[in-house]
C-alpha cells in the first residue's frame, strides 16, 4: 500500500510541481513536496479492505486492535474513583482479557455488517438485471437519508420497508 501511495505522490509531484518522474526513488534525485508529505504520515497509510464473507484485511485488523487496546485502558469517568470501563461488561481479569473480548466484539460486528451490506448490493444488482427495480418512492429516499445520518446498517433502517416483487 505504501509503495502505491509513493508512486501516486511521485506522479503528482511530476505533474504539478515540475519534479522529475523518478524523484525520490534514489538518493540522487530528492523527493518532491507531495512525496515528502506522504512519507511523513505516521502511522503509514494502510488500506481498509473487507471481504464478501466478513473477513477483514490487515489495515482494518490493526485498526480494530488499536480500538480494543484503547477501550481496555479507558477509565469510566461516570463512576466515582474512575474504575476500569471494561468492568461494566462483566470483565474482571484485567486489560488483556478486556482487549481480547472487545476485539472479538468489534470483529463480529464488523463481519455482520460487511456480510449484510454485500448481500444488499448483490440483491440490488440482481433486481436490476432481472428488471425488478422498485420505483424510488419517498419512503425509500427517506430510508436512504436516515441511513446516511445514522450508525445503523441498511438492514436495521429498511427492515420495516416492503419491496413488492412484480408478478411475472
């Protein structure tokens, strides 16, 4: 992923900053400003890929691990004395147990959302191919608007909507 961003930054430098096409490849030609900015990003840019069956790529896996580690260290400010946040969930064996449980929760939730959305995309594509595209009614447009503004999935928002299948 980093090599791809480096190549794109080199291309942008060549196009807009007048740098040599091979700038930054070796010590002889210094990198351009865009390439320097991309290389300065810490942590480096990572891709967030999800699969059709709920699997996640390394970039997203690292992100879930980071969230779990942060949540395991978090203190609950609503409780006097600030007890560990993970105790709210019945976890009592420390940060290591909490990190594993939280990481598992996020992975399962992410896998469910990924599979649901992949199914929704396939079903919509199948409806288009078979000519069963429902008209875009106000109810569907409002559901799309609610989905864009919420943290729920399409499954949660459209669960009450009915999509009549036309008779063959």
